[in-house]
C-alpha cells in the first residue's frame, strides 16, 4: 500500500508563501505521476497541479498559473507545491495524490491519497 504524508501547511497572511511537501512511502515513486488537489469548506475537491513521472510535464489549474509550482525529488520520494502570493481564497485542505498514469488532472484517475494539510490564508 502506497502511503502519502503531507506537511508544510499552516497559517499565513495574504501575499505570503508556503511550501507543501508530500513524502511517499514507495520505492518505485518515480513510476507515479503526482498531483495536488485542494478542498475548501462546502466545496468539491479541485485540481491544483500535476507533474509527470519524470518531472518533465506539468499541468496547473488555470487560475493558479504563475503563483503555484509543483516539483519532485525522486531521490527523496517527495513532491512539493510552492505557493506564492497567497490569497484568502486559497484557504483549503491540500491533498497530495499519486497516479499510475503518466500525468493527469482528473481526480478519479488518482490511485492513492494523503490525509491532507490545512492551509489558511488571512487577509
């Protein structure tokens, strides 16, 4: 069973930055596409960013391009989400996910999920 553990969430003022990390307990980490999703209270879980197995292909939600960056370190079995210029509307629980596909934006195509980390942005 693949386990994913997110960290790095917290409370930040608008305009600030956070870097989320997701450690994956899978020695074949490099064979998984990775993604980040988020879920705000009362809303559905939405796509944030995705990164291909080799790290060469990225995909972002249109509204987040230019502010968020996804990356991975296959040697550390870790995927990151750098979030800059944060806004109160970025407040949500952020989830890391792994897919056996090369890369995908679709929530239902992810096979494994972390428990999530809370990000709260104050105005």
